[in-house]
């Protein structure tokens, strides 16, 4: 009696196709074997695996058993169930089945693989199967690209921190969104990735099931999703979701990430290129390419001072990685003390010309943030009540109730902490404005460095630097 093995397969793309289900294949092949009085030794089932490769669990077991001479024929419903790749199919036939005296029998094709005509027909059939697989892949790829162009996210198997996927878009998760915003804000304020991770963990890693690491913080900073984009195949598409940060904030963050790399540190001799302890840190941009200007400091002089100059980060990138200067910015280096003197001179002019500057400067949106956080806190109260009602209705267990309540309480504490910090910041801003109004009465050029820095950072939003001129964008 002929001993036969049954091999069945269906990919995730064809599971719904009529007549290709696993149960249907097994039923048809079993009836075929019984009608021919063949003994079925084993059924090998690769449900949900593509026919493009042979690296399938049941296929591997069948090959091993074939070499062990456990059967002398393999039954398939159609030849493309075995493989949709011509080279893989020929490898199975020539190197596995024929070498072990095993026949390949198809329920729906009648090919004698021991003849030249049979092998020719088989090769032609498998070529068409391979062509069909490639076309299916291309259609799927085209569909995904079209989906990306429509602003729909492609990675939907897990949620991006700060968002929840539903109905073909990403919806903001309030508490998590505040964490994301604080990460970008703290980084651009000069905090390191490690410092940010530690602060988040000190707050109880709210909205996250595990503690923050430097890599998870870095992943947030690298993720353009937060600026309103989706990524597919290395290309960014405008998303249909609401961004958590502006594209300007994202781009500025990427520039800072580059500047803080070890190679940049080693090349420029500047251990921390973004330090608010200097008057113009984070305020300077190149008028030619809009990149951030990075400060480099020389060795200490006898009096303890250090010579410094600013360079366009695009120029730094050229020095590190490229021999093609024309591809990058050619803005000359700018002396630190000359830039600071020029800015102080413009600040002095603007103070003299605007009497109400203290009232208009440094616009603050912290009040809106506080109100948004208060709304988020109310939503958490509603969630807590709903969970309690589910417990009272015997829908959830006491353990689940306690777990959910603990998570909500942690998020509420985080929100309260954020509100407290923002309120303190708002009060500090009022004091800063009051100090500024008093300082206007003084000559800014006669202030000490720290006083000048305070006035500059309250008044100046950005300084655009060209070869020999500057243009200031004010905070009012």
C-alpha cells in the first residue's frame, strides 16, 4: 500500500478565497487517498504562511520526514500550495522528492514529473504562480502607498505612545500626549535624553506600563508621527491625525540630536552644544539654510574666559561626513562676543522705542495648557466612575478594579504635578516681566552678563544670521 503525506497551505491573503480553505483541502485530499486505498501517514499544515519561501514549520517537518523515508508520495490540492516560487519548487522536486523516491501528486493537475513534457508543464505552471504572487504583492504595495497618501497610518498593530488607533486614524491620548510634549520641550531646553528619562521615571512613568529608558525617549524624539506625518517604506506622508508638536519643533529637535552626537562633540570640542547658560544658546539660526548655529569654545585664557564662535550646523555636517562642500552651507564662523554685542545693541534700540514692551513680551500659553490638563483630569474622574460601576455590576473583578484605579490615580497625580509646575512657571513669568519693566529703566549695555541674558531671552524669539548682518524676530 502506498504511504502518502498530505501537505496543505493557505496564506493570509487567500484564506477567504472559495475552495482554498484548509479544511476543504484536507477533506478533498483525504477522500482522494481513501478512494485509492492509500495510507495517510501524516497531514502537514502551514496555515497562514506565504508560498514565497520554504521556511515554513510544517514544510520543514515534511522535508525531514521525507529524508527519513516515512512516506513515498506527497499529495497537494494544487501545485502552488507547495510553493509559489519556481526555484523553490524545482529544489523540492529534484533535491528532496526525487532523491528520496517520493512522488508529488496534485489533485487538480495531472503532471508526470518523471517525463520532460511533465517537467516543462510543471515549470510553466509554477512560473505563472510566481508571476501571480508578484502581482499580488505589487497590488498590496500600491494599496498601502495609496493608504499612506490618504493620511492613514500603516503600522496599526500597536499604538504609538500618545495616540490610540481607531477608525483609520490616530486619536490623541491626553495624558500621554502631555508626556510627549514635555519630552520635546525639555530636550530643546537643554536636558539630555538620560535626564529626561530619569525625570519621567521619578514622576512614575505615567501612561506607560514599563519604565522609561534612554532608547524609548530617543524613539519619541525621532518620531515624525508627532509632527503630523506617517512613515511607509522610508517615505513620510502627511497624516490625517492631529499633531502634538509643530514641524518646526520636530526639525529643530533633529538638528539638536545631530549636534549632540559624540562625533560633533569630538570635532568641535564642545561637550554640550545647547546650553542656556549662554546668552544666545538656541536662538541663532542660519539665514541661508535655516539650520541651528552651534557654539564652539576654545581653551581657557589666563583670566578664565574662553574664546567662542558659532558655526552653522550644516557646515559642521560637511566637515564630519562629506568631501563635497557645495552640498552644504558656507556661512562663515561668527564670533560669539560680536554676535552678542550686535544683539544687545538691537535690544537697546527696541527698548527705547517701545514703552509697553514689558506687557507684550514673552507670550505665554500656559493658561491654555492648564485648562487642557484640568479637562483631562475630569475625563479620568469619569473613567474611574465607569470602572467602579462595572465592578458593582459584577462585570469586572476586584483585582482588575484595583489595577485600573491605580493606573488612573497615577495619571491624575501626574496631571496635578504638571498643573502645579505650569502655575509656578506662570507666576515666575509675571515676575520676569515685572523685573524686565524695572530693568528697562537701566541701560542694557551697562548690565552684567546674566542680566543682559535675562533681558535678551525674554525679548528675543530668534536671531537669523547671514554673512555680516543679523535679523531679530521678537517675542511681541
